């Protein structure tokens, strides 16, 4: 990795995760579900879920890094996944943790 591209590569790696967790915060604050966990637990349980979701989008992000519109649409899809997938996944992870004890 060349020094002059460090910021560019860092943004390409960080922005998808920020978008995902922005979706988590939007869902929790704006439209919480009946079985919503507290925001802190959603973020903690959402870390492994975000790795799975964002990793699936990395090839697309690599292809759209030179196209701003395509990149923003992909990050918007990650925000939507943060809003929809995270709450259900964290609820089921919490159920697995409490049932195994």
C-alpha cells in the first residue's frame, strides 16, 4: 500500500462499517421493535453480524471505488442491512446466549 493512498484505502475499509452501524442507530432510535435490545447490546452483538454482511459487499465495493454513485448506493444498501438484519440477528444471538446458560 502506497503512502499517498492510505487515506483512500482507510475510507474504503471504514465507511461500509460506519454505514452499517448508522443503520443500527437509525433503527433503534427511529423505529424500535417490540423485542429491541438496548443500543449498546445491539452494537456489541452486531459486530460479528456486520463482519458477515460487510464482507459480502467487499467485492462490490472494490468494483465501485472509482464510481462515486455506485459506491454510495452500496453504502446505502449497507445502511439498510443495518436497519433490517441487525435487530433480528441480535435478538436470535441473545436468545442463544440466554438459552445456553
